[in-house]
C-alpha cells in the first residue's frame, strides 16, 4: 500500500511526465490492473480509456502475455545483441516484415519510440551521405506533430508544443509546413496542392527526409487528416528525392482501423517507426524498418555500417512478449472489433459536439476525441473521472480515449458517458 508519506515523497522527489516538482499535480495510486480495469490501492476500479498511452491493446494482466514473459524469463531475460542473436528477435523481425508494407525488408530493434525516431533520422542522414548528398541534413515535417522527447525527435515536434525557442542552438532547426487542414473523410483537389508543391521545391536539396505521423497526429493535437494529403506527400518525396519516414508509433497495430495508418492512403514509406503497442503494453520496445535500397546504400557509404547499437537492443524478454502480442492480435477478429468500437464511439462521442463549450468531436478507429473551446482543468477533470470510475487523462483542450481493443460495449459506454457528463458539468 502507498501511504501518505510515500505520496509526499513522490510529490517531492519524483518527476512524472511533463510535470513540475514545485507545483506537482495529484497522482493516483494503482496497485494492479486486469482486463480493461485499473485497480486503485483503496480497491476502487477504473475502466481504462487510455490503454496506458496507446500500448495495452489487449488490456492488462493478459494470461498469454504473462505466460510468454514467464517462459522467456526461464530461458534468459537479456543478452547483448552485438555478435549474438536469438530466436525471439528473429521471430519478431519475421512477424514485423509480414505485416508491414512489402517494400520494407530490414529491421532495427530500438528500445523506445523516441529512439526508433532517432534511428530513422540517422538512417536518412547516412543514406544521403552515402549517395554523395552530404548537404542534405535537414528534415521537413508538419506542424502539430509529435515524435518523442529525445533531442533529434524533439527537433521535428511542433516548434511551439515542443518549446523550440527554449532549446534554440541546442536542437537543430528543421523546416515546418502547416498541418493538413482537411479532415479524414475530406478530399483535396490538385489546386490546393500547389502550395504544398511549392513548399517541397524550397530547400529540397538541403533535406534528407520528410517525417510525419500518417493520418493521425497524436500528442500534437489528436488530429485526423485526409489520406489524399499523405498520398501527395509520398509523391512529392519521390519527385524531390526525399525519404519518407512514417512514424506509426501511436497508429500502428490496428488502432486506426487498418493494421498501419499508411494503408488508408495505400502508400509505403521508405522508413517506418513502430513502438507503443508492439509488446501489448508490457515492456518498452520499438523498431525502425527500412527498404533494401536504403539499407544497401547506407552500408556502401563511408561508415560501412549503420552507426547505432543500444545496450538493450533486441531485448529477448520484450521480443518474446511482442511475438505473443502480435499472435494474439493477428489471430483475433481485430478489424471487426475496431469497427464495432468505432461505430459506438461515433454514436456516443460525436453528438457531444452539440455542447456550447465544445469546439469539435472526431472519431477514427478506436480513437475518440472531444476538443473543447478552452483548456481543460486537468486535475479537476481527472478527479471527476476517477469519482465516476473511469481513467481518462485530458491534455490541453483535448479529452480523448483510445481504449484496449477488448473493451465491452457497456464498459465503453461508461467512458463516453463520463466524458459527456464532464463536458456538461464544466
Ligand atoms: C509516443 C510517441 C513517440 C515516442 O515514443 P516513446 O516510447 O515515448 O519514446 C514517438 N512518436 C509518436 C507518434 C508517439 O506517439
């Protein structure tokens, strides 16, 4: 049990994500989790609307994943990947190649989403260098993006959301394009793309790659944009010799209704980052996939090798759990499940837009978003949600949910009703 003294230690000494240690926000003690429920120290149960930030797609305490973890622990938890290989990593890379776009053939196992983005950016730089275009060192991207918190990843996050001015001279400056304005179900005509084409021509010869989150911009604003836009970006990248890096760390593994969000636009990136749901929320693990052409070019370059190799690369325990999680996913009726969740979210989330304090509501796959006109009072909202038996953590002016895929109709209704009740009470 966490007692008062523990909580006060936590508030005084432990940083939580994006928080202050002088004005700490309240934290809620959780002692276990099972299915779609988080169980608090005092025994209260909360229905989880967040999947622990996109990860716990099968829910918590999953017997199959526990079994995979226990089995792998009895073999080995970790061995170095330099000069050594093992079945869990080989199996995982085979599985990833089988479900990602066909042109992707080479896998780099990274230890977190941010690291997989660093790896992707370094791949692009090494690729251009090897091609004799060492001056191509900048990246193009769209505003309101989020790619992680390490320095390279941060440099391509939204400049305001990422407070780039605070880190100027430390974080490299890249080239930003306005975020796509058209919604997921809207279309572009060629005229509207003129500006985009112009943006691409500008400084194209200084750029290594274009990086974006396909279809769903996550932590930068929970925005869903038109597949037309993604198709056009792919086309322009080819025209101007930029690699396309798709950051599917949040969108991967079914969340948007397709296994990968790129499929909505029928495009294949040159480099793909996956993470978050890869181990079903059990452990940190990510991967960066690329094409034979990019890998070969890198390996023919000056370095002769790809210059990255983390200590916990290919961690067998994480790989073994990821393997079982992917088996669970691909052997389930996940497409039907996501469709069912999407239909219910559309019925129950979209009408919340009628409230005067709501700016917009939107749903895609198993993601539901209520965008308020004003910023949400997060501690107040969280308290309200916990009192109503649900776990939902808003940010800025966004109240959103992306529940585990195993959620039942009644449980999901409890989440959407809590959001609706909060919006009406605030
Ligand atoms: C969460 C996220 C990351 C960073 O992943 P970490 O595992 O937190 O380092 C990168 N890109 C996107 C799109 C994300 O959602």
